[in-house]
C-alpha cells in the first residue's frame, strides 16, 4: 500500500506518557479526535519529545527499550541492523526472515519490494514527529501487516520552528552529529530540514558503521487545504559480521567468524501529500511518491569448495561426502590452489525503483442521529527490481578475511528483473451506538502481481498472482469513567516476495542473500487475529490488560539446510499460533516524574507435524528434525518485561533509567525444541541530562550498566571447517553489546 490508512486512532503512550488522544495513523490528521476507549486494540505511540528525551540511537532502539511486546534479535551485532520483533512477527533488514510487520513513513510503505525487508537505518529518526505501533492483522495497512504495523509521521516547519544541533561520542569510537531547523511565514508557508551522521568502529572486531540521513519538508496551507513535499535521502555503509561459534565467543566475545559482511544502502524518497477539507464533514487526502533504493552486499563466508578426490588438481563442491566438479565464469574447470580454497566472496546488487499513488475520502457526521466516521480509499504501488549476484572463490587470511581470487563459480551468476505491483481498495466505518459503545467494521481488497524474468536463461522466469479480501470488526464499550473494554477480529495477508519465490526448493538450498533457483510455488500467508482486553485510568496514570491470538496459515519461514550456516530455503510451514498476554501500567507524579511497566507473555508455536532439514543440528536424524504441534517457533522469547522511570531534580537535572528482561528461546535449526534454549537476560540502562542554560544541555547515556553477557540470536554451523577440530560445538551465537557510555551536548539556537 502506498498511502497511509487514515483511520482515526488513539494511542496509549507506553513511552512514559499517560493516555493521550491522537487523530490518525497516516500522514495527515483528519481533524476529529477519537477517545482512547473507542479503539478495539492496544495501540502504542510516542512523540518527538519522548524520542529526544530517551536519546535512543534510532527508532528501533527506542521501541526495544520502551514499547510493549517489542523484542530485538541482534543477529548481525550491528546497532543499525536489528531484527525487530513485535508479538513474534519480525521486521528485519536481512533476507532470510519471515517478515510480518508493515512500516510506513508519511503514508509510503517502506518495506523493500524484493524481500519485504525493513532497513531501519534509512528512517530519518530526527524527522519523526509521531510514531504509532498498531497491533494485530489490521487489513487497512495492506500487505505484510500480519502481526502489526508501524506508522511514522514526520515534522514540518509549522510545528517545529527554530534551530538545534547535537553532538555525542564515546564507546566503540562512536561519533554522532544531528541538526534540525524549521520555520514558517505568514502561517502559510513552512520549511523544515534535518540531518544526522553516525560513525563508529563497532564493539566487535572489524565491524565499523557509517550512516548519513537527510530529510526536508516544504509546506503550504490555507484555511481548508495543505500541501507538503517531503524528501528523504540516506546513505549507509554497515558491517555486521553476525553469529560466531560459541566456543570462539568463550575465548573472546569481540571475535567474529568470517568477514566482511557489508551492506551499503542508498535511498531517495520523494513524497507529495495533499489534503483538502471539502466541507465540515468531508475531507479528501492524497499522495504520490517516487522511491529509489539501491542495496549492495559484500559477504565473506566459509565455503565447501575443495580439491577434488576423483579429479585431483581441480576444484569440486563437496557436500555430504559427495563432490561435484565446478566451472568458472568461462565454463572452464578451476585449478586447485590455496587461493581458491576455504572462502567464498558473495556479491549482490539490488536496484529497486518504486512509484505509488493513494486517494482517500473521509466523512464524519451523523448516521441515524449517531456519530459516524466512514473512510474509503484506493492505493497503487509498483516496483521494478534489478538483481545481480556472483560468488568468487577465495581463501581466508589470518584474520579470517575472505580474499577473492580471479575465479568465479559459474553457476553462481544470477541476473533477474522483477516487477511487483499491488492494487488495494479499502474502507472503514466507525459507528457510535451510544456515548459508551462503538462498532468499527473495515476491510481491504489486495491484488498483487509479481513477474520474474531470468536475464541469463529461463529457469527463474515466473508469473505470480495473489489476491484476497481481508475483513475486520471490533467493538468498544465504556463501562465507567475509568474503565473500558474492547474486542476485535482482523485478517491480513502477505504475498510471497520475489526473493522467497526464487528460493523455495528444499532439494537445492540457496545461499543467502545471493543464490536463487527455479521457483516452486509458495502460497500467500493469511493471518487472523483476535484480541480483547480492559483498560482504564486514574488521576496519576493509566493501565491496560489484554489477550491476543494470531493464527498464521501457510506461514513462510526460512529453513536452514545445506552445509553452511547461511544456506536454506523458504517454505510454507502450515499453521502457526502466537498467543499472548499484555499488561501495561503508566504513571505520572506531577510534572517531575513519569514511569512505566510493560509485561508480555508470548507462546509462539507450530500447530502441525512437520519435518525440517537441519544438517548441523547435533540431534538431527539423517539431517532432519521433527516438529510436533506445540513446539515453539525459534528466536522468539516466551516472556518480556520492560520498566522505566524519568525524574526531574530541580530545574536543571533530569535522570532516568530502564530495565529490559527477556526470556529464553530456541535457536534457528532447533524447530523441534530438542536442545537447550538460549537467552534469559536482564539489562539496565541509565540516562541523565544537565541543563547548563536555557539553550544548552549535556546528556549522558549508559547502556548495559551491569555489563550483562547475553545473546539474542543463534543458529547452527560448522566451526571446525574454519577454526580446526578443537571447535566441535555447532552452535553459533550473536552476542549482545557490552557496557557502553556516550556523552553529548545539545544546543538550541
């Protein structure tokens, strides 16, 4: 979906705020608020001031520390490449994960079209005015909103006048710069410009990061009309060297396995948004956008290329004690030498050019003497994708850097073009039966067309079509002035992405992110969510207690297979459930202190008997593991707790702290739940501000104060192939960052 869903929504500001009224999920307000107890779900929100006070690194880091049911797998051990989970569904920049969260910026869906991935590093954090975290399978958010959706509204000069600048630095060689300036003239014209720059060496060996973000807005408004032109630019160079053998981490937690694992992103997003109030009851909104996203990867991995036994002097691919002679880019056998044994250098390039348009009308008024809101909308997105990849044979040096040779594996070359287009029609109606009871009915029809064309042959050619109508219904009832209940049911779907359609053969697993094969058909995923709960408030805060169940049918997961830790394939795995309980408590003491407590119990399970390949799992039988109904999905903790407090001491000092505690979980490749879980940790973070003057303040952040050693991601691999026979444990883990501190200064002009 290219355009924001403009359904009036109220957010519970679990980010240390009491309940407040907010108007829309999308890019522009509709002008009429809805009370919190009229919304049949547990919405969370945060505004620019809360994000700034937290001093989080980016939006993903803020959600990890503050928002309920959000968990982060630090798979790459790079701070700008997190796998963000919400209620057991993930939004990640990495191919190979079953994406289940839809993300929007000013109404533009920013999940990448090739794999539905979310590049958090491309979101301009200093431009965020408000962010909403919407739960459930709300159909109005279009494709991929299986477990939830994130809607970001950016700033303009009308509401953000003035100039500010910030610099901070500290652990891991980090240097961060940020500025913002905005203003307006005659209450008709406005401008806003912000930018940020971040560089650091990383806390693990050979893991530097560099990221640049720019955002600009030009606005015009009259009594009934507003027009905004938003431009987002981003350029990042991220190295996240990922999981390492557990025995290597016991020697040195900074150590990496093989390197580099480099991702370069370039983004240009131009979005024109308009809103016009036709009358007191009718508002029209629309947008049109252009989005270009280029992604390049350079990954140094171990390999299964060895000198042939049957054809000595030549190179073979060896797997399961079977060898196959391989040929280079010129279709010649590759002569054996040290320069071509031990490493593979995988390169990819992905160019994604997207366009989209959205139109919407919203009517507010009386229906049968009762207040009613009706929304009708249309959205169209089209993306053209060019993808190319190759694998060069190489060797590992003393630092396990993959050094490429001049020989490329001929079968590794891939060049495909793809076009993915989605048309959506949606509607929503919220009817107030009385002052205390409201009913919301909504739905959306999605039609997705995906074409794949193999530029080197015909094996990858394919034409795929997916369509579905997704309904939703919800009811709210205000039981008293401080107590309300809600209940809702919703459905959403996700069409398989091009990368999943070209990597779905269990007999020939892909080496992510760059090897693709003929495409066995995959079914689209359909998620059904039921949730219900109570919420209320008292003079010093608010609370919420709710339950939810999301059932995914034909869920798509990446199944580990093959000798290497990054090999596998996508497959429909039948039915999965994510059942949960959420408890939220927020409080405020005058103007000097705010606090929050969030607890989530989540039971994410397979619901069918399945057999998965997992060749490096030590308990696998003939390289396979059996999954029984009730076995837990990997990488999802069963419990999550967060708490935080922020207090002002006089007029100059503000201190705050928070704790994040996560339960344990099973590793990828242990879908049968046969091995010991990992995880189970608690982390304490501290924050402090000192206001030197009205315009200058210094701040200090300390993360992981107690220097807790823990992991949030794990899978299986073959460590002994690179490190030697002394490394027998097949478990690979991604360690979380140790204690770190950053000191900064903010100046307001």
